[in-house]
C-alpha cells in the first residue's frame, strides 16, 4: 500500500512539473515573439549540460564498444538517492572495463542550482551528470522504453549486443548482477 502511495505521489509531482515547464516554455516563446529577451536565472551557469529529449537521445543508442548505464533520477526522489551510491561504486569499479554511467537528472529548473548542484558536489559524484529538460514526457518516455510507465528511478543498461530497461531501484548486488549480463 505504501509503495502505491509513493508511486502516486511521484507521478503527481512528475506530471505537475511538466506543466510548470510547459508554462515556462510558453512564456519564453511569447517573450521571443514580442522581441523581449527573457532571462532565466535557473539556467544561468548550470554546471551540467541541459538537453531536450532530441539532444539526449543519441546517448541512449551509442555503439562504441562501451556498456552504458543510464539512470533517470531526481534529487527529490528518495529511492533514487538511496541507490545513487551503488551507481557510483559500480562506475568506480568498472570504468576501466568500458562501462560508463550517465545520470540523467529530471529535477525541475528551479532546483538545478539549489538542489542538484549541491547534491552532486557534496556526494562527490564522479559519473557523468546531465539534465533532461523536456516537458513532453508523454512523447519521449516510450522512446526510452516501451515498458516505462514514467516512474523513477529507472535505468537503461545497454551495449551493442544487449539492451534492458528497469523501472525500479537497485541494491549494489542487483546492479552488479545485471551489469555482469552485459560485460564478458
């Protein structure tokens, strides 16, 4: 029952955030059309690359001999934060074996400077962190995986030979077990 409540809460937050992003985008487009430069303080000097889904999508389909672990997460997501040390540990142990971890933050723009950057700095995150800022999640979620309902944490592990999507959190042992199916 608690998991169902948490899932409902996460989905509510996820979709309410998209409405805010949509409003911000519409405001920016209106300002551009009127010739007014809109200054967005939330994106000024953000330390991580910001992508819409079209910009992020190539990271989900690389064929360069590496195994990729792509984790969709947010600082407001307790299960995401709980599993973060496992992704960092696996990255530290496996980076020399052509394993790359990419942490795709779904935090809202007003959290990038106040939540995301301090979290990454305080936890000394070594994996690559990128921001996905695309309010059209109904369009892109199924492009990540047809199996994805939109909840986080969610992880895609792939290489040129194999591709598996997980809509759940991991323990260190579970993540290693799944990764071992990809590296030989």
